[in-house]
């Protein structure tokens, strides 16, 4: 009973590393406690403890998913993620150096599995997203996956022998200094990110035709020295190409401001809608279009539709979006940048392929469908980790917040207040491409699997020698 309570405590500590608390040391404490509980336990007991820890972690972490669709989808999501999390119990863990590495590598492999499966994956709640304020210097080298593995290894090693703390103190000391391995291009852009807000929060944020579009038109400064104006995902709540009023409203605005405008829009096609990032030149001409490739399951398409609709009738309201099939860079003032649309910040391979030749990123998102929950803060935390990993600056623009400027080290330079219409000014510095990060989920899966097997063999061999 005591260990069960401690398992729940370990899950709650892991949760505390994410918004709304954002306490990065809590990730180390939660992981260390979980390792302590699982070490030297039999399989059935390990599974129960891991499942309790996973439930205590994911239930509060993902509570925002219940805001407008009810508790059942949230509970199913939390249970599914907890069951995957509990797979850590499959590998025997000893309280030894070998066991610490088995624990860290298995935990990280499970994070990669959650990122990829099922339904294309849902990598929310990875330890590597929580350490920008502690292990920043490691992100450009080993990325989010490597930071997860390093933090988990350190947590477990300290349980094995607290003297390991003295080995890692210099590493932590260095990590509090910003280290940038990328090369500035010497170019920069003045950007205005427009957070136009919505008439009402919730799934029906765009129920009144043109309402969200008009909000963003009204919130856009008519005079500025910006090189680029950016609107968020779903800023045009009707198709700005096919709908005459929407097309005319955008054309009139561009004629007045005489600035390039990046619009997050929903376009309609016979086969389904597109989640698009449309780039208009200062003359009003549509210069480039990026269509979101990595769609959110149950948000932009419904897997197992008949089952999903029986669980939640709201699934009937979701018309499956059509994914894009290639990366497309927008260009302004001879600087190329990549738009990432909402869910696209989650998958390592996806975002790393989009980073090629991108001198900065624009993260367009719509958080209105999650009300005043901490989903937006968690997404901003993920984007900070991506900025540090890719050594690129991000202009984050949301319908309701958080709209922010993130530098190449993952620091938030400026952020707008949530739920208020605002035009956030920022100066984005461009960076040249680099390839120093250890990339690719397949590569990491191979490395971690081999490491896990070798250390599992090592701890078994050590036990046999000891028993002699």
C-alpha cells in the first residue's frame, strides 16, 4: 500500500514539471522515485506501480482534453497513455548502474513509441520538453530525446549512489549559460504577430461566419514598420480564397497596410478541408501556400469513426482534413522560414525535416478549443524545447494565446496576455542551417535498444557473479 501511494506521488511529481507548475526539478524527483520503486520488484508488481504512476501523471496532464468534449474521451486518452507508459515494467530493473541505464533507456523508448503510435502518435508529456531552463546546452547536440535520456539516467544514478551528484554539478552549472551552436545569418525581420482572439472560447469558436477573421483584421495595426504580419491558425474561419467577403476583407487590409501577411486559414476542397498557411505579398498576391501535413487524431480526423462517434457524438462534427504532402518555405526579404501548424511541433522527425534551410520558424496555433486550460502553456513549453533543439527563433502566434517570441536558446523574450486582442512586435534573428543535433527517431531507437539490452545483460551477469 505504501509503495502504491509513492507510485502515485511519482506520477504527480512528473506532472509538476509541466504547466501549470513548470517545476523542472520535479521531473528528476519523480523519475528517481519511480526508479526506486521499480528496482528489484517482480513483473506484476512493477506493472501495477508503473500503471499507478502513469495514471497520476497523465490524468492531470491531459485534463484540458475534457474541457468541451466531456470526461470520457479524456479518461480514455489518459488510460491509453498510462498503459503505454506501464510498458517500462516489462524489463527487469536492478538498483545498480546497469539498472539505472536500463530504466532511462526503456523510459525514453516508450516516449518515442508514444510519439509515433497509435494513430500517428501523441508525444505530449515527454521529459525532454521540461528541461530548457536546466539543460539548455544539451538540446542543440542531442535534442529532446537525448535530454530525456540524460535527465532520466541522472535521476536513477542518484538513487543508486548519491555521490553521482558531484559528477553532474559542473554539468548543471554549465547548463545555466546559454550556448548557441548555430551561425547567425546577420539578417533579421521585424514581425507583428496578431492575436485577434475569438468571440467565444470552445469548439464553436468560429460559429459566426467571418467573426474570427474580422477580429484579426481589427487587431492588425494599420501603420507599422514591420516586414511581416502574422496571423494564427484558423484566423480566417472561412475559406479566404472561395468566400468573397473573406477574400475582399483580406485584400482591403493588405492594400491599407502595404505589408506581407501570413494567414492561417481553413480552405475547402471537395475531398475535405485543408489547414493552410497562406502567404500574401504586399501587393495582395498569394505567393505561397503550406498545408499542414501532421494532422491531429480526433481533432482533424477521426480514426475508427464509428467507434469514436459512439463514444462521443461530437466526433460527428469533425470532417476529416486532407493532409499536405510536402514542406514549403515562405520567403520574405530574402529570408526563408517554415510555418508549423499547431500539432506539428510534437514529432521529432517531422519538425527536423521541416527545419532544413529554414532560417526561423513561425508556429501558428489555435488554442481557443481548450478554453482557459493550461494546454496553451504546455504547448508553449514544447515550442521552447524545439527552439533550443533546432537553434532557431520562433514567432508563436495563437488566436487566444500564448503568442510569443522565443529565441534560439528557448528563452521567451516577450509574450502576450491570453484572451486579449493584441499585436505583438518582435525582431526575429535569422540563423543558417546546421546539422549537429543527433537526429532521427529510428537512430535513437536503435541506440537505446542496444544500450538497454547490453545493460540488461550486464545487470543479469553481475547478479550471477554475485550469487556465486
